[in-house]
């Protein structure tokens, strides 16, 4: 069997990371089985269509290294891959159901449906077998009335005729068997008055025609799966029905409920893969990319947000995830979004980066900060600060002292720890360093410590001052590693400047 899995987002705006996780899991299983990963754009809800959203989806997948084998702009044997370009197919299949008595026309207006809702005690209303013969549809009216209304182009929807008393068994790879009673299901709308199918019809028709073998999607679609099984039965496609794997919800970091698109702004972290630009800064949305994440770290983080291989391993390349992924190990319970954990993952990847892969980014960030990059050793600065950051974009703001003499001194901390005897020790260290050749951090450190020990001043007093002299602060990398990157002349000049305090 050739495995075929699909990711079928709607172009209604920026793509939430829950959608990215769905795409990732489908991609992993497809690649593991030597199959095909298909991108299908479900754009049948034209009222929610957002220009630019499809391009955003494609760019997001590409940024993360998730490359579809078939889809819009890619091609394939089962296209077109935009549902808005498949409308004739959906009409053909829904009319087949109508002709076979498995679906029916409904002329109920939104106002009539709303009135029925208002009549019920709790304002709930289910259009099902118990009331369908009271409604304005072709089951209630004669064939002559139906034909006349169709001839007059009276707007209609087409509903699935759900017979009560049927047992619907949905078997998935996460929860096992889930049984639904058709008596609890409504007659879902399959075809809308605007000539577009609903998700339920289009998804089933497309999955069948595109020969999809496995469907991995959010657990919020589990109740709808019962209707989808009924559609497979109605079309006679039960034997080719795909295997289902519902994904657990991604939960808010605090409290209850699903992580929403609005939670990113509320909690101050990204929930979208890429930034969504806007002419209005208040409407611009930050993404993992603009926040400074490495795409490989985002993939790793999302893969383990609701799944793990059952081992202690946490760091996985995309290739390793392909080899390891097993949908039967997807969690049943919701996965809580932990942004600190996301930053931890990113830190692990930042620590492994080669300088040549980030040099251009560092140059751009340094230039934006106004640094004279020719005045310092950017690679040396990167190597010193790399182990101390979670994001690459944190490096250059901390690196100002490598490129300029105009860096801020932590005068308050220096004043608190300053002792008069430090002036002489710092001057002696500066004089001694002038003779060190070659000027490496080992040689410079050994010479400076020799002078400090001979002075009788505590090492714990002198070393913070040496770091402050070189960087302006008492926090940072090894003092003599900094000195080696700065070079002998600058190191000596800065130490002497502080010594004259």
C-alpha cells in the first residue's frame, strides 16, 4: 500500500502552530513509510478567505523544511489541489446522494432556522430525523414542488439524510474504538446555497479521490468523523476509508482551554510560525521566525508537544523524527504549551550553530545597531557569547564592547566593590600583559593571575574589575577569553583606563 497523507489548511489568516504540528505529523508518517505528503487548500468558506494566507502557508512549511510532494504550485496526479477549483466534482457527488435518497434539498432560510432555535428551551436545535419532516425541504414537499423550486432557482442547501438507530464505529490509532449512535447526529449540510461544499463533503470526496490512506488531524474533528463515516458508507467507499489519528489539543500555558491565536499577544510569545505583516503595527503578528527561533528547534519542540518515542531523548533532527515517529504513541491528553521549554530547545540548537551559517544575520543585526564591524572580531564575539544565549538575536546587543569604546559602564556595581588598592594591581596587570606573546587567553590569564597573587589583593576583588574594564559589566564570558578576542592593545588600554579611576 502506498501511504498518502495530507495537510489541508484553510487560508483564513496566519497559520497557528497547532496547524503546523498537524502538518508535521502527517509529513513524518508519510516520509517514514516512503509515501507522499500532499498539501490541499480548503478554501470553500469564501466568507473567511484572507488574501495572502495561502502564500503564508507555503512559506511557513518551507521555512520549517516540510516540503509537500503534491499541492498548489507543485502539481501532482490528483489535482487541482485547491477546493475552489473542484466545485464541479463536489456537485457531481452530492447530486448522486440526492438521486439515491441519501441526501435532500432544504430551503429553510437562516431566519426560519433561527426561529426554531428560539423556540427550544435551551436555544439548542438539531436538524435531524425527529423534525426534518416539519421543515422546509424536499422530504416534506412533493416531487412537483421540489422540481418547481429548482426551476425557479430558489436558494437551497443539501443535507445528509442521517437515519437514526445506526451504530457508527470509528477506530483510530490513538483512542482505539469510539462508537457513535446516529440518533444523536444532525443532518449535516453538505452543499451550501453559494454553490460551495461544506468541509464534510469536500473533505471526504477529496480524501477518497486523492487516495489518502491516513488522516492525522486535531481531536476537535473527532465528533465530525461520525458524519464522515456515514458519507463513506453512502458513497460505498468504506473499504478505502483512511485510518484516523486524532491529535490532542495544545493547551494554554496557564489555566484551562485550547491555545488560541489571541493567546500569543496575551502571554507575550509567538503562536505562529512566521510573522504576519501589516501596515498597521498594532495588527502585525509576531512569529517564531521574527522572535528569533531556529526552524529546526521549532520542529523539534512541536514534535514533542503531544507525542514522544517513549525514551529520554529530546533532541531530534527532522531525519531522526521521520525514523522514530509512531502515531500510536500520540498522547490522548492535551499538551500544555510551555514557552520556556521552546526557548530551551532553541538554545540547544543555537549552541550547535556554525559561525558561517549565522554570519550574515549577525552582520545585519550589528549594522542595525550602528556597530563598526571592522573594529572587532565578530566570529570571536559569536563564539564567546553563543553558549550564553537562547536566541541568535541576543548576541549582537550583548557584543557592543567588541566593536566600540562607547559602551556603558556599570558604575553602580563598580563603586560598590571598588577598593583603593585595586588601582595599583590593575596597572601592574596591564604592564605585565604587554610582555605576553602570543596573546592567548591561557597565556594572558596565567600572567594576570601571577601578578594578582603576588599583590596580596584577593582574586575575587580583582577579577570582576578586569571584566568590568573590558566589558562595562561584571557579568559575562571568561575575562581572558574576552581579552584574546579584543586583542592586546585594546585590553591593556581598557584596564589602564579603569586603573586611573
